[in-house]
C-alpha cells in the first residue's frame, strides 16, 4: 500500500532529498567543528620562530600600535614599532626612519581583523588567533559549497574536503588567516549566481561583501576577481542567449560595431556582476588608499621587482637560482613533513586534469590554479623563501580531487557499484591517518611546537626584562615576535657587532646554531631556556666573552 510518505511519492522524494542534504551539510559542519577542535588547544600557543609567529606577530604589533598611537599616527595599522626592518640597515639605538618601522606590502583585511579583535578581546595571542582559526574552518564550508554548486555528488565532495583538511599544508597554514577562504567563497557564490536570472537582494549583498573582502584579503584574490567577473558575464550571456528574446531584434548586420558591442555587454551584464564589481572596486580602493597612506609607489615597485626576481639576499642566505633549482626547491617544500602528503603529490596532475576535463569544475580549477601559479611562478623570489606561498595550490588540487573522485564514482556505478562505499571509506581513513601523522609527528614539531619554544622563552622573561635592544644569533629570521613580546627593536648579532652590545641588552640564541665565538658555557647562564632557545643577559655574555678572551690571550 502506498502512503503519502512512500519513497515513490513526491512527498517521499522530497523527504529523501532533505535527509540527504541534512546528512551532507551535517557532515561538513562536523568537519568544520573538528578543524576548530584540533586548532583551539593552540589558541595561546606562543608566537615563535616560524611563519605562524612572524605573520601573527606583525599583525599583533600593527594592532597594538593602532590602539596605542591612534589611527593617524599608526597609519591605520601599518606601523610595526618597535621592530625595525632589516633592509634599512638602521644602527642600534638610533631613531629609525618612518619607512623602517612601517610594513604595508599586502592588502589590509587581516590587519583590520587583528585590530578589531585586539580592541574587543585585549592585546593577547588568543585575540590574534581566534578569527584566523574561524576563517580557516570556514574555508572547509566554502569549498563544500563550491563543489555542491557545481553539482559534485556528496561523496566526492566530502572526501575532497576531508583530504584538504588532512594535509600538513592546511593544518599549519590554514589557521593563519592569510589563505584563500574568501577567494573560494567568492567563486562559490559566482557559480551560483551564474544560474540565477533574478537573484535575491541578500545574495547580491553577499556577493558585494565577499568581493570587497577578497580584494582586501590578498593579492591573488584581488587579481582573480577579474577572472570571476568574466566567468559571471559569460554565464549570464550564455543563459540569455538560450532564452528567446521577448521582442524582435534589429538585424545585427545593419548595426554598427559599437552598437553590436553595446548589445553584447547589455546581454551579459547583470545585477550580480554590478554587485561584484562594486564590492571589488570598493575593496580595491580601500587597499590602495591604505597602501599609499603608509608607503610610496617607489617602495611598492621595488618590492614587486624584488619578488619577481631570482636573487636572494637575506640573513639566512645570499644566492641566485635557476628555474630548475627553483622547481626542485618547491617540490622539496611541498614534500617536507607531509605538507603535501605522498598521495596528494601523486594525484596532483591527475586531479588537475580531471578537474579541467570536467565541465562542472573546469573554471573553478583554472581560476584557483591561475592564482596559485601566479603567486609561485610570478613571484619566484618570494616562493623561494616562503613555503607559505605554495599553500594556495591546495585549492585547485582539492577541486580537482573532487572531480577525479566523482569520475571514479561514476565508473564504479556501472561496473562495480558495491566497491564505491568501501573504497570511499578506505580513502577517507587514509586521509585521516595522514592527519594523525601530521599532528603527532614531525610536521607539528617542525612548523609549530618547536619554533613556539622561542616565544615561550620570551614570555618567561616578559615581566622582568626591559631591554633597550635585543640581539639574535643565526637561525632566527625576521623576529617580529621578539619585538612583540619584549617591546624592543631586534638586530642580528655577529662577531663584528659585539662591540655594539651593551650590558642592558638581551641576546636570544638558538642552541643548534650557537655561534663559534660564543663562550662554551654561555648557554648555561641563560635567563630563560625553552627547547633550543636561550635568552641570555648581554651583561653576562660580555663578561664570559671577556674572560674567555683573557684566558686565551685573544681580543673578543
């Protein structure tokens, strides 16, 4: 007997669809919660000698200066005092030029977020981390929305986002808040709006806000908004061409070129495109205004020229590299400590090919791939130094994995349907096993826990030490986090600069890179020690150095 709720009835089919939707989005929600649960224990993890520490410490200094100096004097959050940028070669205990204590090379949204968070929650590491954690978790939902809007089945969608969050790249860098979350979200909304002839006003408002946010989040998001605008225009044009016009049109052969172009633009233009362009323009205007208020075009041009080159001149190395050396280094970066697990590296090319071959995912893959490739290959000097710059490759890889998995699902549906579930479960378990290794193995230690020991050492001395200058030894790069904790400028120490050190200064030493001119027992007299990091009183170091020099008959 058939009842109104039987599976074959309209009500039954609706109920079945609702159950599937609830199951799918419920699982996505659980994945988002799981990501937050993994990250939240690190909410107060000290900022240390890592990308995590360097980036968040900069945000922290900029937010602190905004509230202490005021919007105008802090240049709306661009000032990073007391940290002094090394490239200006400022001498210790001198007044640095304004440019040396200002950093405005990237769109300002992460800084504005840090300013708001510190203003609401107080000047703390937790305030700097909480919003980036939420943005990282939201990336999971944004990716799921994008894949579902592109009509990827729930199984491949869930498997792809699970694979994404189980990589070392996402675990380490997804939490920092400088990723591709708004780019993915914007792509998802554009994909949905392409199918809507009359989108609701709330959707247009969401599109405008996302476009504005993306234009203020990162350079790659700002650039790729143009590609998304073109995709939206073409989608609207294609949809309207498939619909017969409601009134006769003039013979196009009788129209002039400008008239035909105007007609083409009119047919492809839409309220959604207007909302997107208004939002992107507003965001770009804020970005441009903020940058030019804090720095000048000459410095910005110099930084672009520097980043696109192949010459490296940092405290860690001075070298020039070939394109072959660059490719080799990026591949080593990707494979280091499961940032990109072996299965992801093996599936990268097949996934990208599958994503481009599938009409549903072709444009999202190409858009995110263009963004990632531009950052890596267009700015090779930056990618040579920063492993973080390879993180956006995870977006096209994830979309491609979804397309590849969906192709396998369709293949098995006609040949071995019974294998779909066990193979899917096996793949998911493999991804989760990778995440377990990431958390318990070398990935977390190398990228998070061990570098955070440096910040822990400084936290331990924060209340007792008020140095005029802090010195760092080799193996400690761009130590903004030192200035964040000790409220003092930081300079690199070498043998020739020992004469510039005063007894009131502090010296931060990395034990596995201890300079050869240091006295043998210098680390035993540290004020604070955490892991490989030791904070030493310069007074004690100078005394030990003088004693050693006297014993050996050599000048320090």
